[in-house]
């Protein structure tokens, strides 16, 4: 989960200089979250979450309150519960511009309506689940791409299916198929040694892969508006754009 940790570190550093003391108007919302965790009230906590609650790929998102209660121990361990329950509104919570309110440099993110919108934390149980899902994922891939350390992206645009995997030591690999093909088919394109670049202070980033005069750029939306796609694909020949497609589905 090296990439995820790298992203979180960059987020915490970038946000450090753009945080503001928490206004009194938000204290009641944060107090309700703290109280729910102090009481260890799973139903109350589930009611204070904005869905879907995204988890680190390939762990699936949590889509409703019932799912959160069912997967509660997978998402929240005693360490995270104690961190939230024991937090101080005045010293541990900060408002970060329009992005929301964060606990301890981004461990928990809450919107201004008092709903939990993000958890940058992974329990040991969820890490084990991720390992099992990665092992199953590899079995369904073509042999040419079933070796990697960590899956990063699994996207579909209108015309293409795209994967990005970390082969280790931040060696990112790009593979793509036409939309009518399966992951068990040999990819139409395989490129390695992609570069990652962070864009601004919101955590949005991109991967660029080179193939001679061609560049394949995957833009990843971490923070956007409600209508923002998860990302988009651009293809260039030299400086001429040949393709621009939004992501319509992601794994």
C-alpha cells in the first residue's frame, strides 16, 4: 500500500499550511461524531457517514448504513476508535478550506454537514482482505500482466479498459484493452516505468506513460465536485491530443 501512504503524506504536507481553526458552527457536528465513537454505537456511527464510503482499491466501497454495520470491525479497529473518541475539537480537528474538516492531518474527513466522507486508515483486517482480493484479481488476468505488487487503477472509458499496477519500487505499469475484450485477454498495449505527478493541494494526481512519440496520461480525481468523473484518459502524439475520454466505471 506504498502509493496510498505516499498520497496521504503529500496530502498532509500540502494541507498543513492551509488549515483553519474550527468555527463554532461545526462543533456540534463533530461533537456528535465523537460521542458516537465514545459510546461505540455502530448504528449511530453508520448514520453519520456519507455513502458510498470509498475504501482503498481493490476493497469495495461501503454503500449504505447496513453495510457499514456489517463491515464495521473491518473498517474501524480499537486504535482508530480511540483516536476519534479521544479527540479534542479545538486542537485535533481543522477546517481545510472547501475540502471539509479533518482529524489529525487527514485520518478522518468530515463534510460541513457533519457526515464522514473519508477515512485514510486501513485496519489489519482490511489489509488482509485486500491481499485476498489481489490474489483473486491476479488469477483473472492474462499471464503477461498477472505479476505485480499492488493494483492501482482499474478503469473503463467509453472505448477502453485500463489497468495501472505497481510492479514494485514505484515502477508503474499501464495495460489497456478495447472495451469489447476481457482482462483474461492479452492487452493491446503494455507500458512500464510510468511517472506519477501530484497536481495542486487537493491530492489529485496523474500517471504518464511514454511509448515513443505517444503519451498516455491518466488523471485521477481525488477531490472534485459531485459531477466530477473518477478521472480521465488523454493520449497525445507529440503535442497533439488524439484522445480525451472520461472514466465511466472503476473497479
